[in-house]
């Protein structure tokens, strides 16, 4: 009996532990694409990479780009593993519409995160109070590096019945160039995301500080916004909740996805979803922009691209994968 017990113990020691086996199946490293350094997406990506790297055998390298059009092609071919993208941009790219000439069908959701709130900010002493007051004012335009921004701005202007023809267009290359143009006095307003490091810097460097101005939030204005940039809606941002929000304002709002390429292994996708769930408090503590990335938002039927099969497995284990989500997933995969 003693020999048999020793034999069983020996066999047990040789048997692979599921957790160890799962870690062994993970890639040693993975890439995570974000917007440029200084953007809210870069801050989010850095926080996500830190949480994954500290709690798994996988090292995540954050790679900044001008925007999703610069990295989606490499995700489609399996060269980029993960990326942070808005619901509007993801929907357009998946279908190959609006700003995308090609449909990028290999993009998958790992988790739905927080919301991206975008809007114009002006100097605190500016007489400009809402988007309607931008008529005839100098406003950044073009954004060849991030063409989606141009489209979102068009949607924001449309809430007040304006177009780019109603403002003085000042061409800029990307978000950071737009912020610099404002600091140099070449524009009277800047388009950026609430809570981003670039906004903090602009507020500190500008003599009187900055404040965000509101878009129009009527049902008709919301429809015009969504028609121009699907997935966007007017979202309320409360006074004092972020730098530059000196009173309640409505800003153009999108959900944010942590996306993964279809070629990302199921093990890696599962592990990323698991860590964002189990280490959710650490995630929120890593950067203020990630505090909205709650467990309750990770699995949602209100999505515009499919979930990764590895993430689906995790959400099913947690009992979060509903029949409604399965129906949405099947519909998106059949498009």
C-alpha cells in the first residue's frame, strides 16, 4: 500500500497543473497598439500592459501609432496582437465603410472598457460657450493620421447645425499637433479627450487654463451625430470630474474596446479577459482613465464587432454569455 501511495504521488507530481499548463501555452510577448504618446489611449494601454505583465508570464509591449488606420492592417494579418479602439472606429473598419476602403474582418473584442469622451476645449476666458459658438472661429481640421477624428468633429459640429464650412479650418496632422496649434495661438479651440495627459499639459501651460464646451444633446442632435459617426452619442460629463470640466457638459461619447486579432491564441485571449476581470481593482488604480473599465462593462450585447473565441470561453465560464450575446456574435460573424 505504501508503494502504491508513493506511485500515485509520483504520478500526481508528473501531471501538469492546469494553471501552469495555461501559462506555458501563452506567448512570451504580445503587442498592444494605441494612439500616440500623450493620448488617453496610450495611458490606457500602458495600464493594461502593466496589469497583464505583473500577473502573467506574458510581456505586453505598447506600440503607439497615429491611429487605428495605421495598425489595423497589421492586426488583420496577425502581426499586431491587441489594440485599443472605439466602437465607432471598430464598426466602420469591420464593415469597410465611411473612412475605411477595406473591411478588416479579423478584429475581435477581448473586453468592452470604459467610454471615450471627446470634445472641444477653449481657454477659460474665451467667450465660446458651446459648439454653436464656433461659427467663424479657427478650428483644427484634416487629421490625416487619424481620419476618424475629422469625422467625429463633423458629427459634433452637426449637433449645432454646423459643418466645416462654417468654421475657419486650420490643418493639423494629429491630436498632438492640434493641441500644439492651440498653445501657439493658431486655433481658438482644440479637439481632445477628457482626462488625457495632453489636456493636463495644455491646462498647465496655458496662461488661464482651459475648459471644455458642450455639444447639443437634443434627440435630433444625437441622431445627426450618430448618422455621421455611428456608435457616438452625447454623454454627460459632470462639473469637476476632470481637468477642464468646469461645468456640466455634453461631449461626443464612444465605448472603448480592447481588441485582439483573430490570430491571437485562445489561451492568450482567455488570459487577458481573466486578468482584466480578476485584477479589476489594480486596473482601475493604474490610471484614472481605466476606472470605468469595470467588470459590469466587459461583456455586452451592444457591440459592433465579434468577441474573440478565447474571451467568449471566459465569459461563458463566468455565466455572462447570454443568449442575446450569442445571437449578436453569430450575426456579426456571418456578415
